C-alpha cells in the first residue's frame, strides 16, 4: 500500500468558515511552496494568551485546598481569565482580523517587479467571505498589504473568487483553479505597486 501524502478532507460547503479556511489553506500552501518565510508573530501572541487563559482555569480547578481556603486563588484566576481572554479576543478580532498569512520572499517580488527601486520587505494577505444576494453564492475576497524597505505600506484592491467556481458539489477544493486565479491576481497587482 503506497502513501501518496495527506488526503484531502471535504469541507461543509454551507459553512462560510470552512469555505474560507479551505481557500486560506490553499493560498498559504502556495506561498510556502514558493519559499516564503512565514512570519508568525500574530499566531504566537494568540497562543501565549490562550495558554495563560487555560492556565488560569487549570489553577482554579486543580488547586488542592477546598473552597473557603482557596477563595483568593479562585478570585485571581477568574480575574486573570477575564483579562487574558479579553486580550486574546482583541488580538484575534481587532489586530489579526482578516489576516491569514504574513511572509517574506524578496526574490519572488524582485522577479515580478525587476526595475522597481523600493523593495518589498513583507506581504500580509487578508481574506473574508462575503455572501452575495442569496445565501448560496459565497464570494471569497482577498487583498494584500505590501510593506516596503522604508516601512511604507501599500494596500491593493480587493480581488474576488466565487466559491462555487473552485469547490465541487462534494466539498473538495480545486487547488489548481485557486492557484491559477491567485497567480493572475499577483501578476496583475505586484508590478503596479
């Protein structure tokens, strides 16, 4: 029996979260295959505050003394849980929001815009799912922030991918269609900035 690598798992095509995650994964894999150095500072902050939130819960539940004697431990655990979960929420919803990939690959951008002087230092990829007129048509919206060496940032226009064009009826994503569209968007966008 041969192992051909990881098998694709179909998604629930009626869930906007799974539609977005499937397309985000395909696009992230493309950039990783293109030797982008993935920057995970946003993810690391979420992991840290998620861990601290769980730690507060664990301390409150597992502290060996009975209730009247562990009152202050429970009080500080509840306060800590509230603070850390609020910071986690803020980072997730306000700082990261629609960002799903941050990476660097100067050679990649130099190939696309060889005569431009100001080099692109970092690329931030955003996405969201928009439900058009009826709830059956889901549009995947994607845009980029390019940060240059002088820390100037340029945000591109929003590009759209119709989810029904890249997912089949069983919930499998057609990666070749996604990548073809993505490459077209990048080749049309990067030389202009």
